[in-house]
C-alpha cells in the first residue's frame, strides 16, 4: 500500500453518521429497492415499464453510494480535528483571499461538515492541492479547470470545531 494515498479525516460524529447510513442502505435500503423492482417487474413488459427503469436507476445510485461509503470509512482517519498550528492540513478551517475575495472554508471531505454552512474543498481539488501544507501569510496560485491562474493568500488557519 502506498503511503502517498490521501488520508480522509473524519470526526467521530461524521464517521458514526456515515456508518449508520451505510448499514441502512446495505440492509433495509436494498430490501426496499428489491421489492420495488419485483413489483414493477410483475406489471409486465419491461421495455415500456417506467417504474421498473426508475427503480433500477435508483438501485444503481444506491449501490454507488454504498461503495463510496465503504471506501470512505475504510480509508478514513477518525478523531478530533487537528489542532491548528498555522499550517493548512485536512480538517482545518482556512480563511484565504482567493482571486481577490475572502473565503472561509474547511479543507477535507464534505461529509465532515454535513449540516454546516461552511464550504468544503477536498485536498485533491486544485485549490486544496495548492494550499495543503502552506502557512498563514503565504501566497500561491493554482490553475483552475478553465485554465485560468488563480492567486491565493492564506490569511488564517483554525481548528475545525464542528460548525
């Protein structure tokens, strides 16, 4: 296993919430969707059966979510948010000037901040990759997906407190 693989930080609360969602989807969710598919299948011709196709589409989305959750939970580091030391790292709240405007966001997985108004950027995103490991006061830039060069100045790095 490569030590360069990105580590996803999750709070215990986020981990527990996602584990519960995975359990529900893997058991009750699968049973319910199987019943819906079977009921739609019994209606006859599958080529023109909208209910059957909708249920199969939903099943595909549900299975994709299950795989995503399994991967996330298997590879997550669970614990308290890292204590801010002025260095941008996963699980910290960053205040930065991005393209001339101030933004406050969490660097990490969007699942951490579920229910929060806080924007979240992945460490793998262009912005996240550009600022990861940078210190307060440092300036850098990154290339946006549209090819534009965007300047970033790290103003403040704080400990994520769950809000």
